[in-house]
């Protein structure tokens, strides 16, 4: 618990809040209301679950960034000299990123309600939404943690993070559906992107349209999340404490 608290303290600064809340809030308000006025349909209710799911990628970004920074500035070595083990550090990091992702998603849901959206009605819908969001947070935390272990250069790490965040978000179904009019090449990208399935499951819970097909998808993303954790643990266990 002390490590989890320390991770929150290290991440909850004005810059972090701007990335976690301000940027997705702008997407939700300006795109949700602006595009809705053009199409005449409720684009806001389509976009809101996607913006909630995007918080999972942001949480993973924080997770990997914290590990990389702790290695770079020697904080990891200091923590491991104390009463904490490598595995405790990894578990605390994953717990922090997952809860940050869920809290960010909840903030986006509250903003959606504040600007006139209709909330899901069933407790089961919330359970399904948050289960998919938790799995998504674990998946993307695993991705960025592995990158933090393997990459030594700050420029390379930061650049790759930015490319991945935009690629994952815009290469998923956050802003558009994978309908028949979508170009075939983009359909392939969208179908291979795990964020697409987190978005779709969140959207299904959001609209109360969860079906057996979504149940299979839910099982698949949890298998992917647990596999990601296993790979991360294996890579992390052989990691050098310092990046240099």
C-alpha cells in the first residue's frame, strides 16, 4: 500500500491531470457536441464510451513512464534497498495504473452526464463496462512497462510512447465505427488493435446491448491482460536496475 500511495503522489501533479482529464474532456465536449450538431444524431453517446476507454491507454502511459523515470534517476534502486521487492514494485505500479484508468474513465462518465448525456441504467452494465476497462488498463500498462524495461534512450522512449498513444487511439473505434464504408486497410488496423475491443465492450455495456458475442470478447481481453502481465513479469524480472 505504501508503494501504491507513493506512485499516486508521484503522478498526481498538474501536468498529469492535464493529460489524464483535460485532453480527453476536450475531445468529449467539442467533438461530441460539435459533430453531433452536424450529423443530427447523438454522436456524444457514441463517443463517450470511447473516451472512457482511452483512459486505459493513458494509465498505461503513466505506468511505463514511472518505471522508466525510477530507473533513470535511481529511485528504483533506493526503493529496492528498502523493504520492497521487485515484484511488490511491479504490483504497486500495476495497481496504480489500473485505478488511475478507472478513475479517469469515471470522470469522463461524470462529464458526459454533466453535459446532458444519459447514464446507463443497470448495475450489470456498469459491471461489464468497468470489467473491460480494468482489463484494458492492465493490457496497456503491460505494453508500456515492457517498453520501459527494453528502451534506454529517453528520446526514443518518449517518442515511441507518443506514437503509440495516438496510433492506438485513432486506430480504434473511439471516434468512428468499423462499418462497411471503412477502407479495408483501416479495418485490418482497427481489428488488430486491442483498444478496439475495450471500446466496443465499454460501448456495449454503456448502451445495455451486451450479447454472448461480447462475452467472448470479454474473455479474450482478460486472457490478453493476464498474458501481458505474465510477459511483463518475465521481462521485468531480468531487468537491470539502472537504464545506464
